């Protein structure tokens, strides 16, 4: 029996695993229940998973070829979102939800482990399964690499999946080169002098300075970058003021910048610093600027992309247009050649067209079998990686 035929028999297991994981969403590195669930499942299959970075997990499954191993990464953490759904597997942790498909990503790795336990003759090469904490922040990929997982288990390539509702249900999508953006966060505090709103000349208005700052920041992309460059500056936080008749002495704002190259990213950093200094000088306020570097761009290995095209039939894949979303899978790609693959969940008739990071995101678990099948093709690839 072919792998594709056998995979179909895992549909009920896919549903059960994903829905049980969906009910126990947890934050960042605080993943005790999730980790325990994964360990119990893998131990029941006869494996000995290893804890990494406290709540992360890896499992090395030895195959027929031990010097050409590949890895599959699944992220574990959830989001601070109150789930709005009436199905019978809603989050048991109010205010937290698997709204980015990480429950599905973990399920695909578990299904892969079960398949290789059920059919050990299909272990053509060794496989490292990585369950990573903290993808949504502060980032768990880098600490796992620093913990030495690739020194202990050298792998030739790493693959990761992400569920995307903007891709047709069941279709795979990726591309060579830049796929997802590099991102940084910035936080700004504008400090002025408070006073009565009826006597503004005796104060230094932090709100007016902030308004000028926001306008100038939003003009950087439209007026200081090449229109052919893909860059974004978005401001998502703004807090200031206490009363309508009091001139505010402090305003806090924050945002994100996205790009696909270090050169573009450095330019955005530099221009934001210059704008801040200009507004500070113009309005007489003191402005504090802080950058937090998040994740590098996801840049797919070209050879792995060619292997992917060779293994995945044309009718099962669609092109992927690069997006400004970001992912710390990029850190794994800096250590090992990697390919990040989108798996479509979009189906408007079923109502599975809600965006990631929304309170009603959902999907049909049978799409996970498509990812599982693709992983088996990668494991059984007849040439060396």
C-alpha cells in the first residue's frame, strides 16, 4: 500500500489530536500542559522525547540512513485572544486561543511520529521532530539552536509548515528565496510639560508632538523608499493624556517595521531615528526611542524548493507570493538549509475563511493529512539532501 493510501486512515486521529491540543492553549514558554500532552503521546508510541529549553521538545527517530537526516519543526504556543466559537472543542483557558494554527502544526508532527511507529520500514532516513515554544514571542527557535540540538543531531535540511486561510484548502504553497519578512518593533516615549489646556503657551504638548511624529513616520515608506521595495511601517500603540482640559506631558507609542533585506531594514531604522530627532528639535520635547529586533526574513533554500517541486505534483501546489508576516523559523534557516511551506485551509463554503490571529479562526483537520503526506515524500526522497 502506498503512503498516500495509508495516510487517509489517520483522519480521525488528526481530528482528535488537533481538537485536544486546541483546548489547552498556552503562552510563550509557559507550555507545561502542552508539553506534557506531547510527551505522553510520544511515549505511548514507544519513543523517548527530550525536553529542550524547559518546555520545548525534540524527538529523533532513527532511520535506515542516519547520515542524511532531516528535521520538521512545529511551533507550540498560542495567542492572547478570547475565542468566539460555539463548537465543542473551544479553549479551556479563557482569553487564550490557538488562533494561528499551531495546534495543527503540532498535530502534523505527531501524526508523522505515529506513522513512522506504525510503519518502521518507511523510515528511509532519520528524522528530527522539533516542537518549539515561543514563536509568537519572544522567539523560541534561537534558544533551541543555542541549546545544541543540531550539534547533537546533525540534519541536512529542515522543513516547517504554516496553515494559511488565504490559500485554497489542501493546497501547498511555497517559493524560493524571500518568503516572509524581517521584523523589528519600536517603542517611543514623548515627554513634554503638563499644564492647563486653556494656557497651552505655558506647557509643552506631548500629544501635538506625537501627532507630528506619527505623520512623519508614516511618510517614510511613501517618500523615502523606492516604490519597488517591499517595506512597512505600522503604528499599533498610542497612549497619552489624562483629561480633556490638561495638556499631556507624556505619550507612548509603538509599532513594527517589516522588510525583506538587511539593507532596507537598516534604512528604516536610520530614518526613524532621524525623524525622532527632527520632531524633538521642532517641538522641544524629549523623545526616547527603543528598537527590539525580532526575527530575520524567511529565505527559502533554492535547492530544497526544487526538491519540493519534484516531489509534490503540480495539481497539489500553488505559487506563494511573499508576505509581510514574520516567523522565527528563519533562525533555523540560518543554521540549516530550510524550506517553509504554506498549507491552505481556506474554504468559504465551510466558513473557514477567517484570518489568522482572529477569534473565529478555524479549519478542517483533514488538510493536515496533506502536510503529513508531503513530509513522508520528503523523508522518502531517493537522493541525498
